[in-house]
């Protein structure tokens, strides 16, 4: 996210720093929909994804970012037992067409520079899954419950 460390062995950063980064990227605009990471970071322990979710939800609740709806990615990896896949309790699931999935993989490889055999390319799912919220309070309540299930 922006220039915050996104390497696997991350140390936590203060939530204020994460929120400041989000505000720099999103404030001043109104969005009908924001998509971001889930409270568990899509796969076992991606600290920055977890912090990003917390920052976006908190900013939406406080009015620091303006959005009509918020969707959080809903994936899990069985505690690293398999590549991330859509959670059974996702609110919305959608299988990507071959063209869209290929474009997604192309972005991972060409824009981000990951090889075809990299974890990033192999874990690019054909099915998308989201937890969907129409109000900030619903997002705050449900993400708090999801975090407690650890």
C-alpha cells in the first residue's frame, strides 16, 4: 500500500500512519464503492493487509473517507494449507471470465513483476469473494466479530 513495507516479514506500523497513507490516497473524493483487504488479510498473516482493513473501516466510520459501500476481500488459506480461496461465508462470489482472469494475471506479472510460477501468480484466484457493507457501522461491527474469531 503506497510506500509502506509490504514484504512478508513485516513489523506492524501505527494505525495512524496507515490511516494517513489512506487519506493521502483517497480523501477529497467520493466513491460509490471501495474494495480493500479483509480483517484477516486474505491469507495467513499479512500484517499490512490487516492494518489496511482496519484503517479503511475506521476512516469510513469517522468520515475521513467518503464511500457509499465497502467490500472486503473474503479469502482464506487453511492456515497456509492451500492457496487462498473464497471463504464459504463470503457475501458475494463471482467467477471471473477467462479474459478478466488472464488480465488479472497479466497485471500481477507485467505490472508487479512476479514470475508465472511465483506464489503471487499462482494465488491469483479465478473466483472473487467479498464481504459487503452498505454502512460503516455494519462494517465496524462485523469486522470486530471476525477479528475475535482468531
